[in-house]
C-alpha cells in the first residue's frame, strides 16, 4: 500500500460469516484498532481495503466484485478465514479464492476458523509496515 | 390474575402423548401412511396429494387446532428426498412434523405447490412462495445486505410512499450457500466440530442439540458433572449473545459509551469461555455422553471472581441506556408485535416473551438439569423494540444468577461417559430434538441408519423472526428498518439453512 495510508486507513467488511464478529471485536476498548488510525467505514467509495470473509454463492461473488469496482484507486483486499482461503465448510465445490485471485490483488491472507482479533490486527499492521 | 402469568403456550414434548397420537390416528386414518413418535414431535408421513386435506383437518378440527406454522424444509440426498413441515398448536400440546417423500426431480416443484397450499391456512407460508410475490407489486427502493452481523444475509425490496413503508419483501438470495448434502461422508465427530457454525453468535447450542439427539437414540444419560458443565457453558454463551445484541443496537443508535462498555464486558465473558473451551466462537466442546474436558477449580474461582464485576458493569450499561430519554424515545412504540401475531408466525424465545407469552423450554421441559436450579422466566408486556432490549437485560441478570447457582453446587465425578465411537451402532429410525437457544427454539430432525446419519434437517428460530420482521416493518418509517430488524436478534447462520434455490 502507498505510504499515504499510514495516517488513515479505511476498511470495509463484506460477506457474512463467523469471522465478522471477531473482526468487529477489534473496535472495542480491549483491542482498539483506532489507535493505529485504522477505521471501519460503510461505503465502498470511502474504503481503501476490502476485507473478504465468510460464505459466498454466485450471487455473493458478483456483489463483492461490484463493491470492489466502486472503490477508488489505490485499493486492495485482505482475505480472512478458512472459508475464503481454502474451501467453504458447507459447500464442497466452492473455490472462491482461485477464481478471485485472478481478478483482484490480495495483500494479505489471515488463516484461522475464525482468526483471533490479534491475528487480524497483525495482518493490517503488516500491510502498513510494508508500505 | 394477571394474564401474563397464565401459561398460554404449553410446549410440545413434555411427555410423550400416546393419547394425542391415537386421536390423530382416528381422525386422519385414511389420509396418512403412518404416525410415529420421534422424541419431541409426532411424525406424520403422508402422500403429497393429501396435504390439503390433512392440513385443513389439523387447522380446523377443534380437538387439534394447529395454529402455528413452524417452518418448511427440503431435504435431498442420495437415499431419499422429502419435504418437512412443522405445525404446532398454542392451545394443546400438539407439535407435528408432516413428511412428504418425493422423487428427485419433483422436490423443487413440490416445494412451491406445498407453499401454495399452506398459504391458504398460514400467512407465514407466503414467504416460501417466492416467485409470484415479487411480480405482484413494483418496488422503488432496494436495500442491499448491510454491514452489521444479523443484517447482512438478506436484501429488502420496499415500496415506500414518502418515508413510510407500504410493501416490503425480504429476499435471502445471498445466504443460500448450503449444499443439500454437506454431511455426506462425514463422521459424527466431524459433524459435531462444524455444526456450531449454524449459530455462530452462540456456538454451543447446535452442538448440544445434535449430541442430545444422539444420546436420546442411545438412551444414554450424561453424568451430573457433565450436565452442570453444559449448563454453565449455555448460560455463559447466552450472556455473551445478549451483550452482542445490545452492542449492535447501540451501534445503530450511535450510542458510543454503551457500545464500548458492551465490548469490554463481552470480552470478559468470552475470556471465561476461552479458559473453559479454548475457543471464542466455535467451541467444539460437547461430546456424546459428556464434554471434552474437565473444569479445574481455578477456572471456577476465576468465574466466581468475575461475576460481581459483570453484574455491576451490565447494571451500569442498563442504567445509562434506560435513563436516557433519547434512547427511550427512539426505541419506544416501533416494531410492535402482538402476542397473537408472534404465536401465529411461530416466533419463539425472547422475542415471544417480550410480547407477553410465557414460554421457556428450560423451565417447561426440564432441559439438561435446569430442574435443579431455581429461576423465573422474565416476561414483557408491550412487544416493541424497547421491551425486546429490556428483556435481554433481564435475561442477562437471570443467567448471571444461574451461573452463580451452578458454580456453588458444582458436583464431583466424571465429566464423560466413555463410549466406543468407531463401533457405534444405532437402531435405524428418526429423531427430533428441541433446545432453547438465545434466539428461540433450535430444532434438529435426523434419520439414522445403522452406522451414520442418513438425513439431517436443521431449523433455527431466526427464520421465523425474519419472516415476521418483513411484516412488521410495513407502516414504519424508513429510518427505523435497521433498528426493528436488529431488535429481532437474527442469527445469520440459521438463515443459511434455507436450502431451496429459486430462479426468477
């Protein structure tokens, strides 16, 4: 990511799945991701990084791509959780990542089912450090 | 006597009702193939062409009066295909499962035909008949899935006049991700490990439901210590789920003080759960015949130390929320559900209790070992959003008292009855199991072969809440939609279970 984001990085979380509650737990006073100037936003136009997590069907994938197109450059994706990284627990033939990787640039993979809030913070801070 | 204290909604399956079964056999003798008892419910197997006659008899016969539509599920696998319809009665202890076997290709057309027939008797069945509904009126606002957990699994199509909602239609197309046969070639211990994703706000309950059903088949009763560990985890997860609910409400209201306080308290409860199970969200802790690990004395001391802190801090959150007139004015008199409507749509759990019906499986059914503990079920009156928030606060305090009772009377003994799982053999048959989860009554129906599970139907309570949510937002203003739907405490993992895929 460009160095400009060191002072303000906006995240948008899409999809639905169990990882979402542990991602939003970093907003709380115990983990407090906002001390690193990282915020969660609700509209794709404001977002710099897209957090992809949870279960997707065909309809869901087209909607994620629509959201990704609406984001302004420079932009990137973090993939969170086993359902996105490996395979969906409940749908054996879903291979989201193989298909997704050819279309968008993925900055960081966060493994775990679901990953702990510390793991998510660590991934975002790695992105900031590398910029 | 106050009407609230009357038990108007007796629950199914308190005792196995031979009398009701013989009545049903007498009334429906030519129209159905077979009636059997499956644990909590009576299973009626019938041919698809007799559905209209049987449902009419069940609804209109004064002896039966099945007025609650529980839900409809399709099950499709390599051995058999069937539709399962759940009907209950608010007047007597009747809960039936109608099972219609079909051919492989017929099941999707049969689904729509069954929904058409059921719509004549039950309003809630219209939700399952998706295609014609969307063509009936034109919508001018389309709200995509939201960001927050609970609002992210459906689209809402709305026809609005200025800012009032006239017609609303909820479409769960993004959440139909489940394969029909996700449990195929899966051992029982693998299924226990992944089934908690069906209710990820409180993951212990699906595991408990599955293990209890298998224990019922094997006629196995876990040890007293195992039952107490299960109850302790249930109550801790109930507290965590209700704090998460209040947190989301505060997030929508942009009430940041209570929001960050809720986060701290939730982390405290999740920390306690983590010391017991080793995981925050997906516990994988319940086993057939007991639990995975023992609880040490230090853990109990840790819980004992944290209970007064939790009680104090949640009391503080309740105080600042209920004394702020801005919050009260925002929540009061919106999304009102009357008792009859809630019963008609098959809503259970805190949402039903907020409308004034006393219904708690823990109390009525002596579920696990709740008979040993002394507690009362909190019941509301108004049935609006404020009442639904307040009843969750009261349930948190009730659960804290229950945790206190459990850890003070913690029994000694083994924590699991060891069974040889690879050599396990069942008597082939069907079983259904209900448990009281924080959103309502969670139901599992399964058919077992000699070695493994042949077919599995999971039905969570959030589907009924969502169908009712689509009805009660009519007439409200647009800004309140998020708040009303969030106040129903929808768990997205249970919505994922709608396996039927539509094309339109």
